[in-house]
DNA sequence: TTTAGTAAGTTCACTTAAAGAACCCACTAT
DNA sequence: ATAGTGGGTTCTTTAAGTGAACTTACTAAA
């Protein structure tokens, strides 16, 4: 179904969503992070349609998230590897992993354990402020227009947020 | 088109993906995190079909990610608010925000600035180990079957990972 | 009284992409 | 020759999103 475009939205979340395209993206990334590189392996592990996988891999390569590297010539054989841009998505994946482990494990504990080499423990991702290092949740931060938002949108944003914060009062 | 189900996958990423349903989810969550609570506001801000929004909000309420609260009686009027389960998704959103800011800002800087109350700066999310506090990337961790993975799947997982790590050699 | 506005949906027709399966090509191995 | 591997391509069916209009139950204004 034709996707609504968020590409030009003044919001990096929306742009990320648009850029990655659909829910197959995090799953393909997960596979890539686990070391999968070959077409057939992605296809089998994900049980994804070959046409869909072809399309997705092609797009990831075009958009710079993956490279397609020939690993042999006769016959030609390829591997798909994450670029830095693709690898940088890892924390989105680990955040989803943590959320899923907490809320969706059906009481059996996490299906996948992430072991941190440096401390030797099975761990989860934790989100902290990149400036001061404190952990934070929604109440600890405020959102405001940034340098990439034009002033018209910025004033709409202020109206929007102001309206939402008074939502507990009955409208006049 | 009927969505492939990842619900029973031995992987919290896949389960999260399945649970949330589609790309509207992070966008609806983003709106909710910005304080939007009313049907019309979600609809206008997201330019989403009313039927799709109805469906999604209903499902989020059923699945415990949101509550639907009546804020007036005559006529009945409702607000949708994130539960703890929903709010806990915040770090996925902030991870996407960081990724989008870094790779998709088109040179203009971030459209949305996140200000951290405690340190007073405009900040981004950073992912650290929840045990030792060190930051980490993919190379710093290993994945292994966890308590929620059955032994058959676990042995397949080992085969899969072993096969992938030898992918630089030509197959015999 | 009627009309208009608000909020929260519901309905519907059209469009589009995913799902699933089969097929194709270029090799190598048996 | 057949079978297997790897990496796709093609095609039909299915299902859900898109976009718009409509409905319901109110309140407010003319």
C-alpha cells in the first residue's frame, strides 16, 4: 500500500521511519547484526519473500546502509554488510530488544542474551544523556524546535505543545 | 497484505516489531510523547486516515500501551495516554531520534531539540551497558541463546552464528 | 428553530505492496 | 545428464492503507 511520506517532516523519528521503509528493516538489520551476509541465509532465517528481500537489500545498498560485496567470481557470489550508517542503527535494535525482553517474554525470560565483553555480564541497553551521563525518561526532558526546523513549523509546534499541556481542562 | 507473524519468534526484536504492528506505531508514540492525547489532534498532526488511527489506538489500548480516559461526559470525550508499558518505549524513540539526527538532517541540524532538565543542555540519547555503564557498539557484545529460547532453536542459533562467522572463506 | 462546529469515530472504493510460489540464470559437482 | 547452490525475477492473489465522505451526539450561535 502506498506509504504516507514522512521524509520531509521536521522530525528525525518520522524521517527514520520513512527512510527505513517498513518493519522488515529492523528484522533484516537484526540478522545482519547477528552476522548474516548472504541472500539465502537472510531469506531462510526471516522467511521473507525473495522479491521483498531483493528489493530491501537493494534499497539498503543504494541508501548507504549496506554494501554488496562480491566474495567470489565464478560464479559471482555476494555478501551484504552493514556500513557505519547501518551499524549505527544498533542502539535502536538494542532498545527494542530491551523493551521486548521486558514486556513480551511470556514469562520465560529473554530468548536472546546479550553479553558485554568488557564487564562479562549478560546485559541490556540503558539510555543515558550523552552530555552528563544520567539516565532519563520522558519527564526528564523537554522538546523544542531545533536548528533544522523552520520558523513557521516551529510556531505551530509551540501551539501544539501548549494546547496539549492544557488538555486536562474542559475546553471553553 | 497479511503480515508475516513474528510473535512466536525467539527474539524480542521480532516480537516488538510484531507487537507494534506497523510504522504508524512509532509516529503515534512520538505524538503521545509530545503530549497529544485527543483523536483529532493525532489525526491532524499525523495526517493519518481516521480508520487507521481508530484501529491503532484501539489496539494500543487493548494491548496495554495506552489508556482511553473520558475527560467529559456530555458529550463523551476521550483522551489517550501512554501507560508505563507505552512510556517504556521512549528509548526506542530517542534512539531513532539520534539516528535520524545524525544521518538524515539534510545538513540543517536536528529539527527537534531534546533538552535535559538535569544538565540544562540539548542532548541526545546514548546507549550504555546497564550493568557497568560503559557505552558499547556491536563489536563489544555477543549474542547467545537466553532462558526464553528452547534448546532446539538454541542449537540452530549456534549453527547459524558459526556459519556466518566463517563467511569469508570460500565454501568447499 | 436551524445551522455550524466539535469530537470521535464508521464506511467505502480504489490503490498498492506484500505473500507465496514458481521460475530463471549461471555456475559447480556428481 | 541431473542435482545443488546462490541470487535473483516474475506473477497472481490477498489484504490493508489511503483518502474522502459520512454518521452520531452533543453544544453554541444565529
